[in-house]
C-alpha cells in the first residue's frame, strides 16, 4: 500500500469514522436504556472523548510537528474538547435532546485524560524498549525509515 494511503487508512480514517459515529449518534433522540447508576452518562461521555483524544493524538503524530510532543498533546486535547463542545451544541438542535454543560465538562476531561494517559503509555513503552527514536504512536520518521533500508514500518 502506498505510504500516504496507508497512513490515512491507519491513522486518519479511524478518527474520521469515530467523529462521524458520534455525530450520527447525537442526531437521534436520547437512548432510552442507559446504565442506571448515578452519573453513568458522564462516564460514557468521559470514555468516548478519551478515545477521541487518543485518535487525534495518533492522527496528528503523522504530521510534520510529530516531534514537538507538547504541541502534539495540546492540539489533541484541544481538538477533542472542541469536538465535544460542538457535539453538545449540535444536540441542542436535535428534537428530544439537549446540550448539557456537565456533558461538555465530561467530554473535555475525558479528552484530556485520554491524551495524557496515551502519551505517558507511549513514553513508557519507548523507555522499556530502549528506543530513543520518535516512533510515538507507531509512525516512524523519514530518518528512521531510511536507516532501516526502506519505508516499511
């Protein structure tokens, strides 16, 4: 598979698909059956946006600023948070749904925690394997590809 198509398929398509899934899910009236413990909906929002933050991180890591970890982390957190805010605004226009400030908070905290935990996990994985390269999120740099004698990851 061509490198750009492979990168898009592995790193960007899951993010796009997940965003579309959340948009479609938000376009329907609220589900009648949710787990029945206190704040269960907030836990669902937290988890959904933690996954989204990770997907943003993975996708952004394919871009030219991949070695600027602070920028990568911040953009991933901001992107997941902005999508959560826009999703709640979208829900406020859907019949039988409403946007909720507490859902926005759960979305933002979920996105931040997802990115933070994923970044820490990747850093620990690099230390564990003794790699000093920048294969964070599984995307090797051009320098690393050439040192391996090809463009296969």
